[in-house]
């Protein structure tokens, strides 16, 4: 699939959110799980989302306009949210990010799905559990994406996904392995994204 992708804006307050009535897919996860690399691989555009060796660099809602080419290609936004669990950030900054994220997730009518990104090399951490439970309790359509799958033996990946699903109390079909290095899971993830963008979200 050919895709056009561009960075649009960074949002620090809800009144800065784009006014276009387009479906939105959000990404959430710890600060070092590779969300930016996942975005770049997903859209096939290296450098679109900035990657950094410094965890916690994303402190805003970063909007990317994605347009699949072709007669059935309908534009939507990918929204990269601030990473959670970055201990070096100030307590005030963390509280501000958390408030922005929670308000966005609770009030954004265009939101159609959330990809919760974890590092497949490690079992979900307490904050991963808290986020997954919060998304489930608030009725969100969400998918658990285990990145860095290329760092693990291929034969162990299915078992790791089973452990993740059991740990987070989700169905195994709501988990997926992904690698920004090899492209593993890219087509499968696109299928989920395209289905999510056409879904109707219940009224908030």
C-alpha cells in the first residue's frame, strides 16, 4: 500500500487540537518502547517521527496526517502521545502530560482506536497494566503491540504474546508482534488501523 504521511502539529493543550473531522488512531506506551520507529516503519517514511536515545522526548500530542493512496484511501491522523513512566521528568511535567492524555482520551470524539505499545522483550510493567486496565474500563478499542520482536528468537514470539495477553487480561487476538527493523507485523497492523478508522465510536 502506498501512503502519504506528514507531520502536522504538536498539541500541548486541548484547545490546540486540529479542527478537521478526521478519524484518529492514538499510540501510547512507555518512553523507550519504540513508538517513533514504529510510526516510521508503519508509514514507510524514515525520519517522519523523530527517534531519540533520550526517553521522554515526546511531551505533546504529535499529529501525523496519513493518506493511503487509491480511490478508497481516506485520510486520518496518527497521534503519538507522551510516553509514560519516564522517571527523570519532573513531577509537574508528568502530571501535565497525564492530564492532557487523559482528557484527550476521554473527550476526543474522532478517536477510533488506541495502540498500546510495549517492549516484547519484557513482561508488561505496572504502568502498562494501569494503562491497559484504564483503556478497557473506559470502553476504548485498543490493541497491544509488542515491538522489538526481532530481538527475540522467532520461535519464542507466539509464546511471548500469550504471556502478554495473560498478564494484561486481554484476548490473544488483541495482541500483535512488530519489528521496526524487519517490518514484521506491518501489514497486520495496517489491517487493524484501517478497520479502526472506519469504525463508529459510541458517543462520549
